[in-house]
C-alpha cells in the first residue's frame, strides 16, 4: 500500500499518511481538491448521446471479425430478427454483415476471378431502391479497397 514511499526522507510522510487514516479501518479521508484545474465540461460542447431519430445511418459493410459484433457488450442493439433467423452456428465462422440504418440487413461475400471482383449481397428482406443505391455506392468503395485493379460487379440475391 505504501510502496511508493521508500526514500530515506519518506518515513515522516508515511507516518503522517498512516495517522490520517482512522483507527479500526474506518473510511478514508476525503481527497484533497485539485485546485483550479479547468473542468472539461466547461471547455467542450456536450453532444447528445444518440443522433436525431430523423437522421438515418449510412450503409456499412462489416468484415467478418468486426468488433461491433464480437466484443460489444450488447450487440442486440444492431442485430435484427433477419440475422437471428439465418441460424448461423455460434461457434462457426462469423458472417460478413451489412448494416442499413444501423441494423443488420444482409450478409455479403467477395470473390475474385480472372481480373473481376464480385461483391454479392444476400439481404434478409426485400430492399428498397434507395437502399440498393446506398449499398451500391458503399460497395463500390469496398471493391476499390479490396481489388483496386480489377473490374467491379455488385450483385444482389433474392431474400431467403
């Protein structure tokens, strides 16, 4: 407990520290104030914890070992019934998921063959035209990252 007080002149400081604790193991003394350290709340604007409900989240492709699903305390806030109904093996490979408006909406696969890269989206439910467009734009960026020199193709399968 007092391992930091080991110098020759620290004996008196250690004795004063021990005397400051009440006998019998009572409550510790109140910590000393920090002086005039500026409070962070005064120097920054406080943002709301959640975005405005009218603002939709962009489409996102998650890779198979994404932190959101593997180690998030409560991944049920993004996992939908569509994913639960797919019956993925909990101890098997983690599927690559796609988020629409912050919720799981599909899985995706990536394949390359003879200079062509194909991104295939397997939705859980029918997609609207605007959702397909958002996924196409985001998928184009993903294909640019994964296969920059290949020709790109994005396919959508029918919902299961």
